């Protein structure tokens, strides 16, 4: 499946829908930290949670600054397309192996080898550095055909600018790879802080670069007006962020005692056997990248036509920015549940205790949905106001921001199917199955691609990306249906009736709140002009009223999961007080 492509300086959660899904949907459990993990679980979790929060905040700031500096029309699409390709190349050839094979392999060798896996790590690091250097050089030389592959309908000035950006940005491949390997090696040592904090450095660098560009060039830059020096500032500056991220991780790895000594004696190292085990994961990664290729071309084509015909940014950049906002509630709520459930489901699956696996999945989904259902519906209602408030500044006009909001509405309506699918994938991964997710992804990408192509030919250019987002969400409905049928047979059912009943009752409970939110929107929007106070106050008032009505309706319907969450929140507040 394809989606967001803005990946610089992000954590895995933020690499959305293209690379996020390419990560979040394809990564099976990598194994736990070794026994000598060092910091306590509670301390490591606190460090990771804080680092993830700061990374998300700075990542969001990065997006806002780039939107103000580059806009969402031709120049923004040129930059974002060029900045996507290094992550695509890395994910396709190395990234999937890193998550699914390399980390478990290192954990195993650190436990089994007499030297604690030092020789294996030196061999792996040597091979990785050589491969990354060769891959980076080849990609930089192939910048022009790579841009044409993902954006075959760019205007001539836009294409030239994108190629120039790519010359600088493709150099990131080497440092992305070093960052990934360093993070994996840190995780096998039980060191989790640096991998979640290092992207903050990257984000801060890009924020500074975007602000500097806006100060130098001013708002309204286009592919025709941008100069070579300004391209150098953006391209080299963005790449420097990844260089610093890799440097931070290398310093953290050095602090653990790792000293790289180049080794190429690979015979008997076990690495070849480990790589051969990644066949189905490679199929999944390739499928994801095919979906990305389709999405990128359709969105870039629509973006050029929308800018020329309607003067609005409704292409790849609008699609990416909408997905980043859509990802926030899932990442904050559902990912937390997934993080807790996956080890438990893995343990129950190892014992072939399918009843407990079913119970874990059902409870995780129902508890997540108690928050996500009303949140998704309210986000759909106020998507346009939120996007105008966040993005309408600098080079991004109010109409450009509204276009992002329309795409966000389509994404928000698919939040629950998206979450269901992600949780189902964790059940497959808990049982050690990567083959089934790979096959399901083929059906997902086929559906998403077919709907995207139909939208491109049938819808006006400014609405194409809305249709692509809708197709993306439908692919999760399809994927969840297929995955549910497979899991039901394997697990002897998966509590489907209880889940369906809970979801139906949650949506019914949310209806009064949605009606109140729509009413507040109509009343306040008609009385007050579109200013910052209105744009911020309208969602705040609507969500407050909608949330209170949802809680009241949930109580009347006796929805157990809502009562459970309220009780947990009340306990924590009293404990802190």
C-alpha cells in the first residue's frame, strides 16, 4: 500500500503512509533485548516515550516550516519527491532486512558466540558500509531516471529542480543505512534512548534549514524562481540533518564499547542463512514499494494539473501532510497498545494458547477503539479548520491548506479499519508468520492502485488525491476482511461478534457528539470570520461538546471499554494528586 512519502528526520511511526506502512505493516517482532540489557524496563520505556513525544513535536514543527517555505504546489512536490527516493531505495534493498532479519540475527549471535557477537558485528558493519557506499554512489548517478520513475509528468522546470534536489538528497542513503544499523546494534545492547532521540537532531536541523530558506527566498518560491544557491541550501541542509543523526547514533554506539574493525571473512558467519530467511519479507517490501510508485505518480500528475488549472496544491505534498496529521492519534494510542500486546501475544502463541491470543487481540482493539472512534469522527469534521490553522502561512495559501484538510477527512474516516489491520498483522507476527501478510498486501495494493487510477481519470484534478486517500483506506477494509477470515480459521474464531458489537455501539454513542460538532461548526463559522481564534476555538468547542456527549451516550449504552478507560484515568489522576 502506498501513502505518505515525507520521511526525513522521522521515526518509524512518522514515515507514513509509504514508508510508515512499509515499516509498520511489514516488521515482525525483532526479538527482545539481551539479558544484559542494562537499564531497567521502566526506565527504558520512560526514555523512549519522552524521546518519541519530542521527536513527534519537532517532526510536526519540521512539516509546518517546510509547508510555509515550499508550499504544497510544484516546488513542494519536487522537494518531497526527491526526498522520498533515498528512503525508498534504502527500504527496498536494506531496510526490510534490517528489521526482520538483522536484529534477531545479532541478538542470537550475541548470546551464542564466545566473543559476544563482536566478530559478527564487525563483519556486518563492514559489509553494510561497503554496500551502502556503492548503493549511494549508484543512486546519485541515477538521480534523473529515478525522479522520472516517480514523477513522469512534472513540468520541465519542476523536473530540473527535483533532479538537482535529488543529487544532494540521495547522499542520505549512506547515512540512513548507518543510522539503521547503529540503532539495531544499540537495541541489541538494551540501549533504546539514542535511537528515539537522534531524529530530534535531524528535525531541528531541517527546521533551521527551512526557516533560513524562507528568510532568504521569501514566500511564494516556484521551480522557475528558485536559485541554485537556494537549492543547495535546502538539499545539502536536509542531508546534513541525516548526517548528524547518524553521528549521534555512532557516538552512542561507541559509548557502549563497540569498536569497528573491518572484516570480510564471511564464510561461516551465518549471515547468508539469515538473509535467505527473509524471502517473504522481501516480497512484502517490494509490494509496498510498488504501491508507493503508483501513488507517487498519480499524486504528482494530479498536483501538476491542479496547480495549472485551479492554482491549488493538491498533489503529493498535500497527501503526505494530511497523512502525517492522520497518523498522530493512531501513533499515540494504538501503537502504545500494540507495544504492550505484541510480547504477550508472542508468548501465548509460543505456548499455542490461542484462546489467550484471541483475548489479547480483542481487548486491545476494543480498548483502542473506545478512544479512536470518536476521535476519528471529530477529526473528519474539523479537518479543514485544523489544516488551515496549521498550514496556511508562508507559501501555503488558505486554499492549499483546505486541500490538505479534504484529504485528511478521507484518511480520518478510515482510522478504525487501519487500526484493525495493524493489530491483525501483530497476530501474524506473533505466530512467526510473514508469508500471509505479504500475500494480503498484494490484494491491498491491487485495490488501492485500481481505485487510485480510477480516481485520476474520473475526478477533477484537485480531488484526485482525496480519492487516492479514500482508496488507501478502503484497502485496509479489504485487508482486514481477508486477515480476519484467515485468523478466524487459525485461532478458532477471534471474538468477532463481540468486537463488531462494541464497534457498532461506539459509533452509535459518537453520533450525538458528531451532530453537536457539526452544529457548532455551522453556528460559529457563520457568526465569526476565519481568524486564528475561530480556527482554533471551533475545533476546541466542538470536540469538548462532542466528547462530553459521547461519554454520556457511552454510559447510557453501558460500553464497558469506555468505563474501563475512565476508571484508569481517574486512578492515575488520584495517584498523582
